[in-house]
C-alpha cells in the first residue's frame, strides 16, 4: 500500500462498484527506448464480471493516461485462454496486434499472450474522443 500511495502521479487505481473496491487497474510506464509506451493491467472480482466495469475502467485509464503522460502507445497482454479480458480491450477500442506464442506459465501450463494496443491517435478517434 505504501508504494501505491507514494506514486505521483498515481499509477494504480481501484475499480469500484457502489463504493466498494471490486478490482484494480494500473499502468507501467516504459523506460529508455520504451519510454513512449506503457503497459496496462487489470483484474476484476468474479462476482462483478459481465457488468462492463472493466471496459469502463480501461476506457477511463486510456483517456487519463494520454492526457497525463507523454506516451504514444498503450498495450496489454491478456492470456490467450481469457477471451473475456481480450473482449474488454476490444470494446474499449483497442486493437489486437499479435500473439506471443508460449510466452508465459500460468498455473502450471505454458500459454500464449495476446498483444493488444491503442495509440494516442486511435484514442482521439473513438466516438467519445477518448474520454471516459
């Protein structure tokens, strides 16, 4: 908790529903040659799946990040066996760019990662202008 509280600007946020934390979303800015990109990660408690909370959180974080940081691209790498997570990104206006084959081990099995991204220009073209 100390690390999150000390970040300025903050990089990790709670996803709330009726005033209760039900998930989280965060940002990892790139460094050095990757400094124009940032990685987004999120999770949501099973009890609130299917209600659009994650999609709204991704849209909000996307708009806030482009307004706050000098980055040109955001990316996320959901597990290939989690199509709901990929759908969240698609509904938020992100594009699938590719697959990192056999890239990770999760619960004892080797899995692919899907690569999704959105650029600053693409976010501006969203129907809401990239705003949450």
